[in-house]
């Protein structure tokens, strides 16, 4: 009988074989250009910056030092790269693409994007969302340290990220409320092990919003990354007439690190202020550390904490609040 640890190792190895085979299909004939796969990888790496330390290239790609030197020499003879001694350390070399190298990199990048685009087009929209969310989760859990798609600005409206991706906030459209319920249930189960009672709670919140919303005093936003929903937040009335409640903040793993959560919270606060509320509150749990950091940056303060057993776990629920407008 295989124990759970052995089964997990087998699952990771199986996924690695599958993904390696898939990449092999995508990179067949090296994008139909006269370069080996390793040469193309080096050109892609150099294309990410104006110049790169040769040692960094070797470390990132896991190449033998002698082999990389020969490869760079070949690319230099082809007029694609140039290298020189590092100004900071004469024992090291920096490498950069030439003008011709930049053109070649651009063509490689274009053809690679076309291949990935063709792969995505074979999948229905829900499957694309699932795949991107799963890839983001893998990167977050393994901690690659890379931003998801560009800068970290949080200045409202649309934002074009470094990789060409656009993040924007919009009102919910048909189907979005179901997405909010589904993704809350799936993500909190995957990341915290919460049971179906959490999804049931989200369903009640969303249904109440859909049935009884006051457009002048309540609103919701969907965050999109290049047209794909990656986050949400709701502003609803609290029990006190001058108090708004922030609910259901969520950011997909594929969009974390882009400031999406901060933008959603800022938009919620802006709306509540303009709607005439004097105070905003929210309820969360202490295990949601990333959300708590967002709330702190947005001016919220912890005002109450209480232990409770919900969603299959012993948790510490927290109430956070902040004044709005000129309220003190």
C-alpha cells in the first residue's frame, strides 16, 4: 500500500512528465527559427533586461559555465549578442542583445505567444480561468518571487502591467455573481481547507445583495486581468444607517502581487464615502494575513476579536473599522 507522501511524490512526477511533454510540443522546431532550444532560452533570458550578468544567466537556466560561454560566443558571432567586462567586477561579464538580437527576440516572443494563444483557444473560458488560477497557486506556494504580470500600482481605473496585461475594475455582469460564490468556495477550500459551510455563507451574502441591493448605497466590483475575472469586493449596508460593510474581498492566485486587492478595497472605500456613509467595517479571520495587510494599508484598524468554530476549524474572527470622509 502506498502511503500519502509517496502518492504525493508520484503525483508531482506525473505532472512533471505531462507538463514537460506539453512544453515539448509547444517548442517543437524551436518556433520554426534556426536556433536550438537552449539558444532560444538564452535569447529569452537576455530579452528581459538591458543587460544581464553572465553568471546570473547560468544560474537561472542551470547551464554549465563552459557550455554557456561557447553558446554566447556562437550568438555573438551571429551578431545577436555582445558582451563586456562588468564595471562593478572586472572578473565578471555582462551580456546584452544587439539590435538584431532584439529583433530576433521579438520574433521568438511573438511566435511563442501565438503558440500559447492557440493552446488557450482550444479551452473554454471556464477552463482557461481554472488553469490560470492553478498556475498562480503553484507559483505562490513554491514562492518563485516573480510578479504576476507587471508593476504594483494601485491607482484606480485601468492599469497596463509590464507584460502587456491590463487590470480594470468593473460592475458585475451576468454570471459574475455565480463566479464569486464558486471561486470563494474553491479557493478557501484549497488554501485553508474550509468546508462547504463557507461557500453557503458566501451564497447567502451574494443572494441577499442580488435581491435587495440599493444602487445608491450598495455596489460590487469585479477585477479583470486582460478580460478574465481575478477578484471581487462588495460594499453593503451595515445595521447602523451611517455604516457601510466591506464584504467578500477575493483575489485569484494568478493576480496576486499586482495590487488588485488594494485597488478593490480603495474603490469600495471611495464609493462608501461618496454614498454618504461615515464609517466602514468588515469582518475577517486572523489566518487571512494578506487581506489583513491590505486592510491596514487602507486605514482600517482592528477593533474586536473573538474565537469561534466555523467552516470546520477553530478560528479567531476579527472586526476592523475605519472612519470615512471627515468623520472622526
